[in-house]
């Protein structure tokens, strides 16, 4: 339990335990051992199967040779001498041949024996129903009748790889068939060995094949079992070593995180307390005093007026900085009012209209929907959109244009309101774009680095998201996503303008 808790709190990627590589290596070694053992077991069992089949084929060939010899000496030769020709359709000759065959195969694992004549018909068979039938022989029968070598083949009811999954096997599942010429002996004065037909011998080797599969299964199980035992021992050793290191690293990490957390909280508390008590109140007095002096000294010289204006402007800027620090340090929980994002954009643009006109900024707004409804805090969203537009104005530092598009995104999940702010400024620096949303990170002289982090905090508190990128045509692009809220038929929109 302790180890699992540690793993969930390890921290950033790359801070892995030293034994993580050993753990990965152990799993790879298990896979390698398993594959090696499977290949080895397959090779051993396959060799045993091939040896068995070879022995069966050799036995079948010996039996075929014995049948050839017995049929010629005990049936063919006496019949030709006594009757002049062989005619198996005569019951006496068929019974004579059957006795000879049965005396040879009696007690042997022979399923069926057939003899084909040169017209490809079954002239003799241990199964009476096969007599006189055509089309039962192998396509290679013609080759055998013309003196070809014996042919052995395995006939299976289904592919061999399915056999382990169909145990126990039914009789006749695997059959060994041997097709050989039925030869006589050379006649006096002739060297050629006469061929009297073709002999087909069928043996049921299902039981032997099943034994081979059992042997193969035993080998595979033993190999897998030994591999698992070796891997388990290795894994136990790694886990024990890792647990000791994990406990030490966990304690060190907890102490380190606690120190950093306390330091951050203490620093933030000191800054906020200092700003709230030591700067804000005197700054308010300076600001109001500068404003009062400006009204009383309208007819003074220009130098004094500029000094009073500078004091007032700087006090306003410092007051905004104080507000930024307080807003970030003490974020407000948003209300859940039903609001129209379009109306908030109208209010922000109406407020900034004079400022934009003074700086020759043109705003082009494209909204596909008449209303963009979401649940949230109108004041906070106003602040977020205001900060985005002010950042765009400061980035361009002169004439330019800002494009605002707003629409509804309907994908597989819940529909969202998409707001895209694109300016014609220089855009985000690719080297620092990943840090723009970090608090106190800024590329501006005199900036606090809290503008966009406050925007992100507001959007995130509304269950939304913000994405920064550079537009293909140039300039910065900020994409804001907020959850859409659809009205019922009897629900009315209530927002305060």
C-alpha cells in the first residue's frame, strides 16, 4: 500500500525510481524467456511428432511390401496357374484374396485396404460397399499405376493447429494413407516387374497423434511454469529493493514539497499583506491628491501640469498592479447566472471603443449566433475579455486590427461556445509560448505577468479552457472555450446590462 501511494505522488515525469529500468528489463526478460521456451517446446514436440509419423510411414511401407509379396505368392500366382486369369468378380477368387489379406493385416491397425485396377475402379476392398466404385482414389493414382514410388500422406478432418483445442479427438480425425503399386515378381526370362494394380492402405493414427499432443502440452506447461517461477523470484527481489528506496525518496520528497509549499505560501502571504496594508491605502491617497491638485492648478505652468499628470497616471498603474496581485492571490468564486456572452463582448468593446480609436485599432467581429448562453459570473468574464483585448492592444503598440469570432462548437461531447481573438501584432515568441500562462512570467517592461494567468483562472473556474497559438497569417490568436447552456422553451434570459 505504501509503495502504491508513493507511485501516485512521485511528481514530475523523469523522476523515476532507479529500479524502474530493472522492472522494465524483468518484464522484457519474461517475454523473451516465454518466447524462447515456446519456440523450444514447439521444436521438441514437432520433432517428436515427425518421428512418430516417420515410424508410422515406415511401418505402412513394410506392410505394403508384405501385402505385395503375400498377394502375389498366395493368390495371384496360384489363381493364374489354376484358372488362367484373375477375375475378382467371381466370389471364390474374391474370398480367396480376402483370406490372404486378412491373414496379413489381422491384429494390425489397418482401417481399410483397397486395390484399384487400371480402369481406376475399386477391384477389392475390406469394405464391401466400395467394390466397383470409381472416384475414390487419389489424383496420383495414375502415377502409381505406371510404376511410380509409394506415396504417403496425412488426411485430417480439420487443420492440425486446431487439434490441441479439440481434445479428445474422435477416431478417424487423423488418417495415414499409403498409395503403392501392387507388384508381382519378374517372370522367367523377363527383368521387368509386372504391376497388377494399385494398393491403398489406410491407418487411423488419431490415438498416436493425441499422445504427441499430450506430450507437447506437458513440455509447454513445464517451460511456462519454470519461466514464471524464475520471473517471480526476480520480481520479488526488485520489489524489495525498490520498496526500501521508495520509502527514503518518499520521505525526502514529502519534506521537500512541504518546505516549498510553506515557502510559497509564506511569500505570497507576505506580498499580499504588504500590498494590502502598506501600498494600497497610501496609493489611494496619492491618486486622489494628484487628481485634486490637477483640478486646482489648471492655470499653472505646463511643467507642473505634466508632473501632476505623471503622478496620477503612475498611481493608476500601480493601483491596477495591486489589484492584479490581489485578484490572483484571492480568486473569487464565480456566480452561476445565466448570461449572454455576446452582451458581455458588447459592453467590453463599447468601453474600449474610444481607446481603440485613439490608437487606430479596427475591431472586426463575426458572430454566427444571436445569443451565446453560458452559466457564470458576468463581471469575471468581462474582466477576462477586457484583459485579452488590452493585451492585444499593447502587443500591437499602434495601428492594427483585431478579429473576434464567436460561434457554437458541436462535436461528440457537450456543445461549447468558442471565442477566437486574433490580432495583427508580432504574435507569441515560439520559445516562450509555453510559459505565457505561468504567473509572473512577462516579456513586457514593467509588466506583472498576471494578465493572462488571471484570464486562465477565470475561464477555468467557468469549466472552460484557453489556448494560445500564432495565427497562420501572422499575429497572436487566443482561443477561449466555454460550456454552452441551452434554454428551455419557458425559460427566460435574465441578465443585467
